């Protein structure tokens, strides 16, 4: 399957971009593996004719928004995101109308139709920087992840009005299960994604995006880490830092946690997507152009 994928990739002049939560075989076949922010920049910069986006739908949509002349494929349209689904464009329009004059900051985990109604996009890698770029006298609406929003409030000392959305994967990590794992590995550093609940974040030595997790573990003198995010992240950490030990964040019922949407992508449907040049991301041009504005504002702030 890997040989087939790489042959098709050459024939189609395609680039394979994969998120850190993809299965190990897809990560190993990809040209670039990263977080939402890094993947957005890679999608914008590529010279390939085709982008095979091994991630979830909002990520592939973002690639199409920033680089519309490319054919953007996703292995399956079932790779959605429950957090993005929690924020409907019509409901956002109503929320905005109730708060005239505010600045709308949206986490990149939202649909193109939602992005089109916002002032600036952020990712977990730059949310603090994005909010700090907005004048302090401005009131901010933040959607759709309330845990990331709360973390940004703690980091910036600003009050944000939060959309009540959560990532169902990250809120499954509990303080109790983490406390047990920490007791078993007392020297390990705890690294958590900002989508986790405040109680879980408060137990972490570092709270950051998936890409920054790699940088933190690389530069830390510690030898063991508890990684409180989707378990696909461990493949990259173990591969790039083979001398260190990584343990998956536990839930109350399981010793790790997976995003079922990210895991809808397989080597098989990656091959099929390049063979069939489908499913393809197609966006209405007016939505794409309006969604591009807040993404470009974010990108202008740098990586
Ligand atoms: P990152 O941008 O930190 O990789 O997060 C993406 C995501 O979907 C987290 O659930
Ligand atoms: Fe969406 Fe959560 Fe899956 Fe990330 S882990 S893609 S936020 S459902």
C-alpha cells in the first residue's frame, strides 16, 4: 500500500500533508507531518498540483482556502470534527448580532462558513499571540472551543466571551486518571493540549499545541513524558525522540484516547483518493474569499 501510495503521489505530482493524530503508517508516508498551524503554512507554500490532506475536513478546507488553484483531496469525507460541528454558521451570526462591535476570534477547528464570519483565526499554537494582537479595549467573542478560550484568558489576563463548545476527545482525560499515571511515573513531565479541561491543564508542566509538544520534549532534560492529547501524537514523539519515554494520556475507561474522525483515514483510502482524485474539497468562491481574510490576518503574525 505504501509503495502504491508513493507511486501515485509521483504520478499525480501530489504532496501528502498529515496531522500529528494520523496513524503511524500515514505519518511515515507523508511529506510533512505537523499541527494545524504548520499544515496551513505548508498547504499555502506547496508547488504540487494536488494536496492529499490526511487530517480532518476543516484542515483540508483551510488548505483549499489558502491555495485555491490546487486540487485538495481528503481520504474520506467522514473525517469530520465534533468541535467544528458544534458551531453552526447561522448560530454564530445570531451570537454576533447579540454582541455588536466585538472582534470575533475563531479557533481554526471550524467550517469555512464560520471562518467567513470572523475577524481573525487562531490555532492552539498561536491563540495567545492572536488575542494579544487585538487592542485591549476591544471585547472578543471566541469560538468554538471554550477550554482553549479559558486557557487564553489565563495566559492573557483578558476576559473573552466564549462559545460553549468542547472537543469530546480532550475532555475525556480526567484528573483522577492522570493522577494515577503520574504516581506511576513520578519523574515524568506532563504535557497537555489546551483543549483539555482546566483541572487537567492545571496538572501539566506544559500546555501547548501538538507541534510544540515535540519541541518541548526535545529541549526538556526530562527522560519521560505523559502526553495528554490524542494518542496518534506518540508515534511522532517516539520516532523523533527514541531515547525518551512517552506515555499516552489516560481516560477513566482506557489507557489512551483516539479521535475517531482522525482515524477514519487509512492507507487504503489515501490510495483511493489519489487514484480517483476524490473526495475533493470544493468551496463556494464567495465563502472561500471571505474565509481567507481572517486566515491571512493570522498568517501575517508568523508561525
Ligand atoms: P493542533 O493544531 O495542536 O495539532 O490541534 C489540532 C486538533 O484538532 C486538536 O484536537
Ligand atoms: Fe476535532 Fe477533537 Fe478530533 Fe481534534 S481531536 S479533530 S478537535 S474531534
